[in-house]
């Protein structure tokens, strides 16, 4: 299964964790772009490309979490793992 990424720090998260293991507050912060449990309240010096890409995809797809995961997987395939890292 493909991952989705934090829109702030780029941390990868599997879809199941976001849907079923995040608290309601964590989900709200995650989807609003305020951060994930790894980066909320922490300074993020540089936003990774995958965080930027996830932000754009989330804006376009709204609540379609499976679609977001598929688009991010396609983007990783298209750009290659060297670019993505």
C-alpha cells in the first residue's frame, strides 16, 4: 500500500495509520497542513519536495485519501527514487 506524506515535513504515513490510529486532533492538524505527530510544534527549516507535492495533491483531491496515495505513488515512479529522496 502506498503512503501519504505530511504536508509540512514530508514524513511518510500509511493510509491505515492516518485513518484509524491518529486522534481526531492529529487528523485535523494533518489535513490542515499544520503537521503530523512527528513535526507538530517543531521547527521545519526546509519543506521537502514531497511535502509540497502532497499539499498540491490534497488541494486537488480533497478527502480522497486513496487517490492521494495513488497519485503520490505515481509521482514517485515518474520522478524516480533518486529525485524523491
